[in-house]
């Protein structure tokens, strides 16, 4: 067990880092060459942030080149361009599409020093032993494979992970309470005619369909067997309801990128829409009232992780493992938690947050002083509490995960017909 508590760099600097014949030179090779390593990472704008790349250079000595794309572009690149990246920072539903291509390599959990501290959601699907596993592509269902050359997903924990989990969140609707002027308590409000021409939904089919399902179920229109794995009949019914609303003028716009969602809400063109936590943060940082509204039906959740290219080996692979261990050591977690996300290893993030920040973002406590985002913009004032409460309250109320369905191709076609209607 001792090895698991050592950092990758410590291992490499020890005599055990190489075979007996070359044990001594290994640290020298690392020290001389690490500065020459460049790792190419891509993913969504959620976590591919310049500040992370700068901190990697500062703390680990190598260069991390990051490219931010939308979710559909991330999926396509990971599945079709294995030579174009070293690290894929992707969501678990994307992993379901990418892993079967063989473009990623299984990762040895014995090299992940904080593995034992990763929250249960990513191991057995449960936040607590009493938790009910939500519908959809729950991360643990695609998180493990059966060996270093595994091509399928394992049904339980193994020593080999497909992705090392990093961040996740419980998503809901964003609203402008100052422009709505009344309580919003249900997903069904997205299609309420009160908001005709002022509603929006994100145009990423695998995520948008889950929001649409939450709405249709809340309206009492459809009782799904599994929202995350709909039948063709359920897909047809869902898209028919949303197409009818679209033709009636319910939607002001559809968005694909973070910035689009922020601008729609900040301008007041939209008052209720699918949103992501840092987008709410960005709107609030402009001094505009914006709420990530808890809803009685629960949250649609997502989780992300780091995957490694099958082409990564040698010093670059060692550097990638060091990067993963650094990622879970807390600095990145603290940085992202200030945007409203959660870290896969919350307890290490606590070391990089003030008592006030930890209390507000994680424990659902009243802020004792001004709460700022990672860039210093004020998010909340003393006395305010986080939308939705504590980590346990929010992640304990997840109704479904972003998903890839058996009927995925059919769903995408029907979704595109809806957008074009």
C-alpha cells in the first residue's frame, strides 16, 4: 500500500523507478528531460483553462497545451483523431462512445495516490451506501475495464480505469428571478407559455435530450422506463412535444457554447434555460440576478475525467500520471469548486479553500464574507447560501446522468429534426 501513497515523481526519483541495471540514472533522465515534455490536452471549456496550464508549468515543469471545444467536437476528435492528442478531458457519456474505438489506454489505479479518496459516485455509483443509482450513463458503469488491454466496460471496480474522474456537478435550469417575478419549482416551467420567446435549451443532443425528458416527465406527458435509455417511441413522443413548443415560438434560441448561454441570460433575451454552473457564475459576476434553481424533480448530472491516448508511452506517459496525481491533489479542485463544480477528491480541495469558501460551496452554509470566483469576481455576500444547498443535498438529488442510449443514432436524427423544424 505504501506505493499508492507516493507521488509519481517520488517513485521516479527512487531506485525502484527503473530496473536494476538502470535504476540510478532514472532520476537524472527525468530531471533533465521533463522540461522538454509537452502534453496536448483537449476537452470542453469547462476545465480546459489557461490558469491550469500555467500552474502545471509552475509546479511540474512541463508544458500542457490545451484546446477547448464543444462537447460534440470533443467526441468526434477523441473517436476519430487518436494521433492529435495525449490527454482527453472528457465526460463519461462521451467515454461510452470513445472507449470502444481503442483510442484510449486503460489506467492503472495503483499509480493514483488519492484513489481511495475518490467519491463513491465514480466507483460503485453511490454517494452513500443508501443512495439510489440514477438513470442514464452513470460514471461507474463506464469507469472500469477488465485489464490493461480491456476493450469493454467492467461491471464492477477493477484495477484499471477508463477515465480518472476529475469534476462533476448537478445541473438544473438557470433563471432570471428579477424578470420572472414568481417561484420556479419544476422542470415543466421550461415549456410554460408564460415564457414564450424567452426560453432556451442547449443544442447538444446527448445532453439536451435529458433536459427535455426531465421536462416531459415533470409535465406528466411521458413516464419513461429509463430516461437515459429511451425507446424509439419515447424519443418520438419527447421530440414531438418539444417540436410543437418550438413551432409555437417557445424558444428564443438554442445554444452550444458556454458564452452563448451567458449572453442570452445576461441580456435578458432569455429568462429560463438549460445552464451550467459556471455560466450562472459568469452572469452573477456582471451584477445580474441569476439563480441555478433547485427543482422538485431533481437534477440532471454529469461527470468528467481524464483519459490517456493509446499512443502515450515512456517519459510522456510518466508525466501524464504525474499530472493526474497533481490534478487530484487539490489545487485544481479548489479552483473549479469556486465556479460551482465538485472535485472527485473533495477533501484535498478543502486545503486550497478558505473556511468560508468550503462552507459556502460544499457544506451549504451561509457565507461569512464575500464569496468570489477563481478570478476574484464577487459571487455572493455574507449571509447568502448556495443555490440547492450542500454537496450531499445536491448530488443526493440526481435524477439522471447525461447518457448515450442504445438508440443513440435514431435520437440524434430526431433531435436534429427538432432543431431544424
